[in-house]
C-alpha cells in the first residue's frame, strides 16, 4: 500500500484513529456511565425481588428508566418492554405478532433494505408457512406507498418497515405507512434503531404499533434495548419468545439487566434534551464533508434520498476506486465500506444493490457515520485524507484514465482470461 501512503498530517487537536462509524455503535456518553455506576456496585438487587429494599431500589431504577424511554418516543411507561437489544426486539415483535395473530392471517410485509434482524426473522417465518412480501425500494432508497397498498390483502397481519436505514440513512414515510396500515386494520412494526434519539419519533403521531430501539446506537451501553408495544387503539398482543418467570408483562422473561436499563434510560433522556441542537450540528458537519468531496473529486455520488435523511449519515460512492483499497489507505479512520466481508467472497452491500447500483459502484462506497463526539477538525482531516487517497488510487486506475479520455466503458468488450 506504500503507493497510496497518505501525505495528510493530522492537525493539532485531532487524535488518531478517528471514529466515524456511529451507525455501527457509539461511544458511551460519560454521563450515562456515571448514572450506571451505582447499579454495578452498591445497588445490586434483583428488580423482581419484592421482599426487601435491595429489590425495591433496583425496581425503582428500572421504572424510572421506563419513563425516560417512553418520554423520548411519546409512549407511556407501561408500553416499554426491556430486551437485550434491537435484534431481540425485532425477533420478539415479528415472531410474537405472527404467532399471536396466526388465526387472523399469515401474511407479513417488509422491504428489501431492512436490517438482517428483520429479514432473517421473516425468512425463518417463511419456513414455518407464513407468506412474506419483500417490497422493493426506489433508486433513492424509499419504498413506494402504492406498492404497499397493493401488497396488503385480507390475510395481512403485520407490516414491518424500518424508520431509518443503517447504511444509507434514508428515513421512510413512517406516518403515511402507519396510517395506511391502520386504515386496513393491519399492525405496524418499525425498527427505529437508527432514528430514535437522532430525529423526532412519536409513536402516536407516526401511527406505530410496535417499535424496536437499542441503547448502543444512542451513546448508551451495548446489550440493552427496548420494544414499545401499544396498549390501546389497538391493544397489541405479543406472544413471548423467551419463557420463564413472566417478567415484562409476560412478554419477555429473564432477570432484568438493571445497570444496562439505567444506562438506556439516561441515554434516552440526554437524546431528548440535546436532539435539536445535535441534529443541526451533525447535519452541518455532514454537509461540510460532502461539499469538500464534491468540490474536489469527480465521479462521486451520494447514495440515498438526501431530503429524507438522518443528520449524521453520508454514504458516498467514489467510482473507479476499490472500496477495500480505499479503506486500507485511510486505516486511521473508522468508517464502513459498501461491502461486507463474508468468509470467502467480498459481497457488495445488499442495500446498495437494492438501489440499483452495480457491484463496482457499490464496492467503491463508504459510509460515514458522524456522531456526538466528532469535531469539525476531524471532518476536515477525514475529507483531506480521503481525497488524497482517492486521487492516488485513481492515478493507478486504468479505468479512470480511460473514462477521462472519453471512452465509454460499457461499450468495451473485455477479453476473457
């Protein structure tokens, strides 16, 4: 890789490596850690112990966190079920509703760019005899409401559409989707992991019946999440997937992770207080990053609808550069590429392919996830470094040279070898 060794020095005040992958996980906010600490040490009771103060204190902390989570999404505390994270929440929501409403129908609708926690759950249900419709997305990543309307039939029991996408940051028309579901008497679940705490989410206004969320995407701890389950208009019933002592209103058994739950509650409280300011700041950092790329490089484009978009997300394709080489060239910056390393193959991202991008363009994509602790100095360094590496890699690329000379690559007949 010496050919693309970076010549961009880190400015004063920028500590390397730089973390810019906040859709994957976020650092724990120090204020969250502070709230959690007592529950690792002195307040160690089991929240289900009803006979002494150790249990009562733990239960009080859990109920306080329930209020904090509910407040952030416009729900009531009794509608919040604590889980081990959003993967469990998605499984509980989709399998739990499928099982509970089996008499009513066996048809579920989702869409192709969902997180694997939703897609794989639906695939499992297909093996058990459920019918699943996977809606396509348009080139900008949004679903077509007309497609959804056509897909709903008299056997449809559930629609599951994510609020915001983890790769391309597009925000689906949730309120309209929920309205359509309610008109047809179908339950609506949304995976809200990337949206909750980043943009305003209100389960009543958005017509959501069941919503998944996670702690570690909002500067809270890993291994804790929640599921909102609507209690009225309609009252949603969910069949528990983990059997035991009937904790969490009989929907999710198991001793509660008190420190984690306290952390999730505090993270939700902070997100609610700081969302407006934070989203403005992240949008401007994101726009600054994009503008730096667009003013210097050609043959790049943004993936996903930028009007309906998460503040901290930028997914860009740097065409005629291989994504993996690009990542190696910027090895002091943590970002994600448009391909997921699976055992033997470098498969391009299924999300980018669903937008209609070719493998070559998908492979040249980088996802930047800006977060609470990123600074303008870091953004400048990342932009300069990336531009430097892209230019060096393109100097080595015969394809880029041919395109610059006006040769249409699609008309070339490549010799087999």
